[in-house]
C-alpha cells in the first residue's frame, strides 16, 4: 500500500473518529458509534506503527472536523437529536466503506463534490428514510470530508 493511500485511509478514520466523538450524542457513542470508533482506532493502528505519527494523524482529523463544526452547528441546529445522530453515523459509515485512494481521487478529477456524490450513490442505503434536509446535510458533510481528504 502506498504512503498516500495509507495517509488518506488513516486521515479518513481520524475524521470519522472525531465526528463521532464531537458531534454524536451519548446514546450513539455508547451503541453503534463505539464499534465505529474501535474500527477507526484499529484502522489507524494497523497502518501507522509509530505513536508520534498516529498522534499527528489524530490531530489532523481533529483539525478537519473542527473546520467542519461551524457548518455542522448551523445546518443541524433545527434537526432533532435522532436526525443528527443518523446523519453523523451515515457519513461515518460511508467514509468507513469508501475506497479513497490516489486512483479514485484522480478518477474524480480532484472534485470533492463529484466524489461525494459517487460515494453517496454507492452507499445509498445509508440515507434511506432521510428527509430532504437530512440528505442535504449528509451530502454537505460528505463533500467537505472528501475535500479535506483530497487536500491531504
């Protein structure tokens, strides 16, 4: 696995980890979210052996989610807690199952919106039952996550 592939995968896991820990409610964290957090931790640990490098990856994920937090707060302010939890889990699951590597980034011509729409199509079961507002926020967060991964 190339260094760039490893970096995009591990940063993707770090983004998921911080979305879940920062935005998901306690109920989500204690249920499904914990399994995803464990998956992310294992994904990072399996790909990055050095503790210092793991900390750098984690900090990068934390910074990326921090830049997305204003968008999250503004767009999710009117949604009920269960909708917010569903959106965070949908984005996390989509990213966790995504193949984001240099080839796919190039295939999408470095276009985050195009990549996000494709990932959303591939994981369309994640948004079954979403309202228009929930689907729009899901796609916004997925697009911003892809944008950040492309810039890595």
